[in-house]
C-alpha cells in the first residue's frame, strides 16, 4: 500500500481510505463481521478510516470504535458533522453550538480521546463560515481534533473559508472530500485545482459511481432493484430514466477499456481517481468481506497515458455524465425567492 501526506497535516495516509457508510443498519448490521472487515483492511496496510455521525444514526461510529479498541494508534481516523441527528431544531448544521455538542458524541461512540480529521459534511448557508472555523479551531486547541476539513464544498466556498481563516487568524480547512469517478469528473474544473493551489489533501468518495461502475448494471440486462444500492434509492436506477440510459451507455465503453487493460471495471474505476495529482486517497466502501477482498486485488492497477486518453474520449475532463448523487445544492438555485424579484418590481419601468 502506498502512503501519501494528507495536505499540510503531516499525516501519512494510505492510498485507499476505508469508508464505513455501509456498516450498520443501512448496509451490514452484523457488528462482528464489520469489525473483521476493518481489521482485514488494517492488516492489508490501510491506515485511514472515514466515517460520519449520521451513518446509520451513529451506529457506524460505534462499530469503528469497537474495531479500533486495541489499534487506535495505528489509524488516522476521520469522521464528519453536519446532518441532523434526531428531531428538533439545532441538532444539525455547522453552528458552534452543534459542532461542540456533536464532537463529544462522536468521541464517545468512537471510544477515543481524539479525532485525527474532523470534517464538515456539507455547507450550511445559515451559519457564518467564521463561526464554523472558530469552533473547529478551538477544538484543535483543546486537543479533541488534530485537523479539520470539508466535504462536498464548492470551490468558491473553499476559497471563502480560506480567506476568512487568514483574515481572522483561524486554522483552515486542510482537506476536501468530494465525489469523483469515471462518471462524475466535474470537480476537475475548479475543486481539484483550488485544492492543489491551497495545499489541501483530497479524499474522494463514490469511485464506483453509486454502484454503476461495479459491473452489476449493464445495458440490455434487467436491473435488479431488490438488493444493494437500488434499495436505498430506486429512482437512481430507473432503467427508463435518461440519466440511467446515459450511464449504461458509458459503462459499456468503459468495460471495453478495462478489458484492454486486463482488469475489472471496478478496478479501473478505483484506479482512475488516484491518477490525478490532487487526490491523496480514494475512499472504498465495502459492505462485505468479499467486496473488500475484490477491491484490494486492484491495488497494483496503474493507468498509463494511453488509457487515460481513451477515458478522456469517453468522458471528457471536467464533465459529469450525471450530477453526482448526494451533492450540495446552493439555495440560490433551489429557493426561487432568492433568484426572483417581487413580481411588481420585475419590469424595467
């Protein structure tokens, strides 16, 4: 396993990061099996684990805590905060009140005294970024977290946060965690160049395109919507939807590339993000031991320039075959009142 320094943190992390979103009720509810998967990943040289408070409502963090009980010093541990945890207001978001409260719950579930990388899971337009950075800086000073980053932030928000931190004497985001795959290359336009310019580490998620790059879903074949990813969001796999058709068309071309390389489609998909110089680590998210073993078979796959050129022809750089699932949508687009003047003031005279 190759290791790279995570941005300016000085932390050396494996090229694969073990994502744990599928551990718990949403994916694999067998805690002992999940612990064995984590241990197997560590035994293979993975030293970077990423989780979040909202994964299976905290259950994923609890599982990770069990697995690391005697191996905490061997792991760079990352988790996230932002999404609601329970009913009622002020139980989510990026406010100081919530961050200070929720980090304690994450520490308890993880069974640790510190978190190596604490990430803000999504932007929060209701909270001033200075408040968020100030709260996170205080947690670093208190020793509860070692560094902090952001996840799925637009490039302009990353730049804004950088300048606010610089002006106010606060610590800054050291990492960004964006979606990146053969089907979703939009971050190549702005996010990755900004991360490089600011010296940020980048850990990418969804390298298998929400399952479409596993090889399970092929053009002309019936889609099984009763198991795996489709059960979480069947609409994403609707065979009549134009987005689904577009994905399957591209998948067929990528399967041919994988055959030329001599690897599987998933191996090609996971190797692709690692070829970008801005990417530090790729998050893999196995649900079963078999999935982990199959993924680890591809650690030696290296894509040469000819293969990358072929991929560029199929999915041009900086383009998305579909908007990545689960990304943040700016209120300026989702809230009509923010882009429409009152009806009586829209005319020129």
